[in-house]
C-alpha cells in the first residue's frame, strides 16, 4: 500500500544536509533535485521527498505522526541515528535499542529532523 512519503521543510539546504546524511549512512544516495526544487530520495523501492509547502505557508510537522524507515540490522540503525544526529537531527525517545512487547522484538532509533518531523529506524528481530 505504501507509495511514497513527503515532508515539508522551511530550509531545503538544511534538509538536504540532514537527509543526505541519514540515507547515505544506510547505503542510499544523495537527493535528486527535481525541477520544482524538491528533494527526491530513491532507495530499495521506496520514494521519500522533501519540499517547501506548495501553499506558501510555513512547514509544520504532525504531532503524533512518525515516519518509519526499514533497516537491515541494528548496526545500520545505529549508523542512521549517528549520521542524523551529526547532521542537525535531534535524538528523541529512548536511546537506540531493542524493545519487546507482546510477541514482537524491534530495534528502534528515533530522531526529529531539523523541521521537527519524527523519524524512526526500525529493524525487526
């Protein structure tokens, strides 16, 4: 059902620095800048975009919303988290690590991007 994800940004240059860092840390490529000035990331059949809002208003984030990125290993999630924190992201929630609940075991790492969007790196255990 997933097609793509797009988030808003108030500073495309700052967002490019942050998202280039987290995606290259997990084997992706730097952004493609499309003709409308949006950042386009393509990785493992996923499409993630960053844009200034079309309506000209300030970009804001969704309270309660989280964007999850699938990781191949806990080490990849840690690299993603470290790259994001070094590139202007803010570590949030508990430190990266295993969480268990019910019959699920997940390795999770959380960041807020420079515009406040909540991101999660997830590896199933």
